């Protein structure tokens, strides 16, 4: 029978100094170890993951000898560290499952029962009821856990019709709020050739000139000039083959040769001396020759000529030689004055007189950038010292004429032209610019009695559409894909280049509302 002291300890296990407990070791299987005197404990080498232990009551102690013997060598070694945890009634774990942790539960159950009968029988009513109580409660808890069925997942709830409509409405509002398109265009520039007349008034500063006129200078200058011209016209009156040869005299006496002395080539080409010569003994001289029958086939290169008129015994000592290029073929020309040459000379004389007038006027009226000159054709006087058909190399032309000079400032013309051109454009076009440096002027008429002149100015103007954003009709480009919009813009001659931007970038169509489409024009 257990003593009263042991009975009291069994009834109040939580207050005992050393009580039965669980010892955890680093590795291995659960082991039952002998409790301290009067304080039964259970030593376990490995604790099941289902055991709920209070980590705050773990105490480290030195190892004690085991009361169990194992065939597989899982005994607790003397030098192993163990962890000892006192067992109290408030602990909740499954003793049977704890003992069954390594798959050899039956063996351990038998050992536990044997241990209870042999070692702890004296604690009847003490430790044994406490052990059974906890073991039974653990099994009951396990049974309840096994019977618990998983509950259905109620976290997802299908949206109602109203919620679906709200989602669709939000998506539609988001689409119309965030989707937008920007079309960036550069207008095509059109270059046009224009001309416009304006009047020049030679008046003082106190005279009010018309709005379509500018103030300038109108003067007359009388000039006279002479010039010599070469006759370029000619006629072929014949042809000739002429040149030079070297006459060689290897004989002991001088050899005279008269004009027309024959010189014969091995090919039978016959030439004659142009004049009489004397060939000194033992020396050579150069003499002019010509072909007896001129033609292009009479041109010779390096050739040895014999002199048929000499005695045959001297022909190998007195002879002639030529080198390539010494004898050439030429056409005989005769320069004759033609009417075209006279007309060309008269036109050039007019330009010569104008150039002379420019030299004089530029120095006198240097304040005016533009100066126009005109010769009065009715008052021109000229003289040519040759007639058509004359055979001559040169002729002389003398001309006297009256030249009208009109001078004005091109800045006034630029302002006048810009205003007139801008007013002539339609409402949807604008003038981009003019360059006065590219203006050309023509003096069309002069009224010397009224001191007025009419001038035509020609220029190039760059024109573009005034309001590029109105070129594109937004209603025509709604709900268009990028490809469709690109093809649409490419067909518009008013647009030079364009760029399409749709946001968000994953959207490929323009908005369905025109106010979400923006047109930007760049210069």
C-alpha cells in the first residue's frame, strides 16, 4: 500500500517538487525512464508533433540510466543530454499516440503496462488514475477530431444582377474616361509661282502715291558704244595636204632643187616642193611640201622619199625624209559675214550699252536696291562696217541709244506683295513666307511724260492651310483602328506627316466620342 505521503503527492501532482514527466532527447525513439525516488517520470527520446507541451517549464538535467532494454540499440546513452518536463494535470496530449510515434506502439504499450504493474502498483489511487485520466481524455479528443467534417468554403459569393450591372457600368465609364487618341499632323507646304504688277511713281515725298504703287526714280540716259566682232561663219572652198620634209645631200656637191620638184613615197604618194631650195653638200635642210592630189589618204608618217627628177646614180645620196605629224590634211575655209552674225552683234551691243548705264547709275543712285533698264527701240542708231556675204575675218558695230532707268527699294515691293497675296488667299489658307531675294522684276512700260512706270514682279510663295485641326473631321475617325486611321490620313494631300497616339497603349481603336480625340498641328 502506498504511504500517505505518496498518496498526497498523487492527488496534487502540480505542487510536487519532482513529478513524473517527459524527457526529450535530441534524436531517437520514445523511451520510458525510471522516475526519481518518489517521483515517477517518463523519458522520451522523440516527441510526437501532436503533443502540446509547455515550453516554459522545460528544465535541462543530466542523463539517467534507462530501465528499458531495446534490441535495436535505441537505449538512452549515459552521456546523452535529455530534456525533462514535469507532467501536470493541465497537460493535454495523447499518450497512446505518443507511445506509437515510431510505429512500434504495441511494444511500448506492453512495456508501459508492465512498468505500471511492477513499479507503480504501490501508487494505486495516485499516479495510475492520473495516467489513465489523461490517456482517456486524449483518445476522446482524437475521436472528436476525426469525426469533425470539413466545412464548405463560403468565402466566394456569386455577384448579384445589380452587382454585375454595376461592374459593367464602371468598366464602360472607365473606358470612356481613360481611352483617348491624339493625332499629331504636320501640314504640307505648297509652293506656288505668282506674279503681280505694281506702279512706280517718280514723285517727291510730299506727294501721296496710290496704295498699289511705290516711290522710285525714272530717268533717261543717252549712250554710244563701238565694238569689234569676229566673223565665225565660213565656207569650205577646198582641201589640202601640206607639211615639211628633211632634204638630205650625201653627195660631194651642192644640189639645187626647183619649186614643184617631185618627192615620191614607196606607196606611190606624190608630193612637190613648195619653193626652190639649195641642199648643201654633206648637209640637210627643211623644206615645205604639198600633196600633188590632196586628200585624207595622202597623210603619211615616217617615210623615205626619192627624187625621181635626179639621175638614178644620185637618188640614193640625195633624198627626203618625213616624220609622223610632219604632213597633215586640212580643209581650205573662207570666212564670210552672215546675217545671223550681224543680228547677234546688234543684240550684244544693246547689252553693252545697258552694262555701261548700270555702271553710271549704280554710282549715282546707290540708295535703291533694284534698278531696271530699258532701251528705246525706236531711237536706236547703229552702223556695221560689213555686209552679208563679205569675205572678212572681223567687222565693227557702232550703236547709239536712249536707255530708260527705273530705280526703287525692294523692301517697299515686299510689303506691297505680301499684303496683296495674303488678301487673295482663301480663308482656310495662310501665307508662310516670301523671300525678297528671289523676286524677279520686269519693266513692262514707261510713261516719261507722267514719270510713271509699270513693273511686274514674279516670286515663289509658300502656302499652307490656316487651321490644320479643321482639316480632319473627328466624326469620321471614331472607332477606327490604327491601320484604318493611318490609311485615312495618308490619302489627305494637305498633311505632310502624321503620328497617332492612343492611350492606354494596349487599345488599338480610337474612342467612340469625338471629344476624346485631339488634333495637334506642328510646324
